[in-house]
C-alpha cells in the first residue's frame, strides 16, 4: 500500500479506475521514464490507456 500511496495523484486516480490489476511499482517506472522524456501527466495517462487497451484486446483473442 505504501508504493501506491507514494504515486503522484493523477496516477493513483488512473490506477483506481484501471481495468487491469497494474502494479504500483511498474506504473511508477513508466511514469518516471515518461516524465524524464518530458511527457506531460495527460500524455502519460494516455500512454497507459493505450497499453491497457492493447493488453485487453490481445487477451480477447
């Protein structure tokens, strides 16, 4: 729970509504890498949405 609580608020909100059980540690890694590349919070959340949708569509097959 500590890992989740340490996440930035926009990422915690995204995780709360995510369809898949994302790991707070992996989300933190994605967030940190994208921020280092200069991505905005919205860009990162869009990236996570796309990754989740790709995983869900792959699982349907």
